[in-house]
């Protein structure tokens, strides 16, 4: 089997963590006879420096020609003062849109080995949680009409939220299909007491729910959801929500797992080609020091094997290896609380050892 993977290393710690995930994929390839061909493309600040654009045409073409794409992260202080149109982060919306990726899957799972890192009360931590957030990715306020204008009080800015029935139906279906393979519960999160878009969202989600009689579907207002995530995260199985609510809630969920450096994500469309990336940013404060936690990116590569290529046992090989390394007590600095810790390269090597069945 031969797979062409587009690599978007990006900025900050992006190149370090993507290189770690590449090494892990190569180790899986060696063991399972899969030939990975990795082709790097420019994105973000690195692309601005080289071409003047955050998302060069060649990058879009390359990603569309790949079997799947692995992304590190983009952005950093060097590009923070550029106008919005050429900011590195603009490339993220651009590539998701070009690849027609309307679904973002973000698992937020509490690893038993990291229970001590969870900031929640002990009884909540003991109960554990394993949540899948299904976030709509190409609609809503991030893509709505926006601008600056003169208003009643002078200069003002506006952003608009718009959702079509079609967009809600297709993301709701993804959530119910995912729940069917998990614990058969979907909580749909909206702000239907205020927003018309949320009222349509709620109506359409329930219409789709009728096609999945085995799956429990409930609604929750986003403000309550923000509270329930820290009060009782174990109540959630699959969450489905809009682009902006999903963006905010998934960062909250990431924090209660212990480290932002642990959480992968998958962005999917209607084909098997996806965009896989850690949920954290480019961490410019620790870039180039070989101390970043590569696990979120390595787990993103595991999600790629599962969701793009149906390579479920190969994907499990990676997640099991990560579990073993954490169980054995190895940590990068973000999880070590000032105690002994390993570098990015050392943790990657441990994961590869575990994957090969060697001593870690
Ligand atoms: N998808 C993306 O590419 C993406 C997402 C969010 C932010 N950003 C960009 O990243 C830059 C920095 O943003 P930020 O500081 O708000 O968020 P960030 O996620 O980059 O960093 C927040 C904190 O978490 C730490 N951290 C993040 N990932 C880590 C890892 N793998 N290992 C260890 N520690 C880690 C950082 O050192 C920092 O202290 C900004 O330019 C922002 O726009 C990019």
C-alpha cells in the first residue's frame, strides 16, 4: 500500500511536532508494509516569508492531490501586525474551505495516566470522561459577511452568522453516525433562546435524530454546556455544535484533559482525504527548543490512519504506544510540573520503541 501525505509543517513548534509524527508513521509503515510518501508544502508565516501569501496556490493544489494532509500549526509574533488578509491564521480557514472540510472531530479523553493533571475535583476525575466534539467547520460566523462601517456611534465592525439547512443536516449526520459507534448519545449545543440560526439548528438536528431512533438526542444551551463540561464532563458522549461554539468548547474540553499538547483533531469532508492537526497553536514561546509535546500531532496521525484510510489496527498501534509511554511515566515538560522530563525527540523515540514492541 502506498500513501501520499501532504505535510504542512507551518510555524513555531509546527516543524518539530510534524517531524515526530512522520517518524512514528514511518515506523508503522515499516512494521505493516505501508509506503508513506511525504511531500511538504508551505503554509502560514513560513509561506508569507517565502511567497508573500499565507496559503500559496501550490499548497492548495498539493493538498488536493494528496491522499491526506498532516498539519502542525501556524502563526507567531513575527506576523501578528500584518493586516488580516495576509495573517498566517487566514491560511487555516482557506485550506479547510479549499478541501471542503465541513467537519471537525475533536476527541477529549482523560488518559488514566494523566488523571493527576486534570484540574477538576477528584470525584469528577475518578469518574473519567471520553468526549467526541463534532464541530461544524465551514459555516457560521467565521465565514459570514463581515466588515467595518460607520454606525450610530461612529466606527463599528460586524460579523454575521448564517447556517443553511443543508449545512446543519450534514454535520448532524456525522454526529449521529459517530455516536452509533460509541455510547449512542448526542448532545446538540446551541443558543436557541437568542439566535435564529440556533433555532434552525435545533429543529434540523431533531429531524435528523428521527432517522437514528437508537441514539438519544438532547439539546443544551452553550452557556450551560460551558458549565457542564467542568461540572460533570462524564455526562457527554458526542457533542455536535456550530463552528464558533465548537471552537471555544473544545479548548475548554482540552484543558480539563490536562494538557493542550495531548489533543488531536481531524477535519473531514465528503471524500476520504482529511486534514489532521493538533488542536494547539504554534507555541512560539517554546519553538526550536525540542521541548514541545508531540503527542497531539502523533495522535492526529493515528486519526488519519483511522478516518482517511480505514487502517484501524495501525491507528490503534499508535494510540496503544502512546498509552504505554504515558503509563511508564515518561512526560514532556508541559506534563512534568517541573519534574524530570524528556525532549520532543526522546518522547518520540519512546513511542516508536513501544510501537515496535521494544523496551521503552
Ligand atoms: N491551528 C493553528 O495553527 C493554531 C491554533 C491556535 C493558535 N494558533 C496560533 O499560534 C500562535 C500562538 O497561540 P497561543 O499562544 O494562543 O496558543 P498555543 O496553543 O500556541 O500555546 C498556548 C500555550 O500552550 C503551550 N503549548 C501549546 N502546544 C504545546 C505543545 N505541543 N507542547 C507543549 N506546550 C504547548 C504553549 O507553549 C503556550 O504556553 C498564535 O499565532 C496563534 O494565532 C494557531
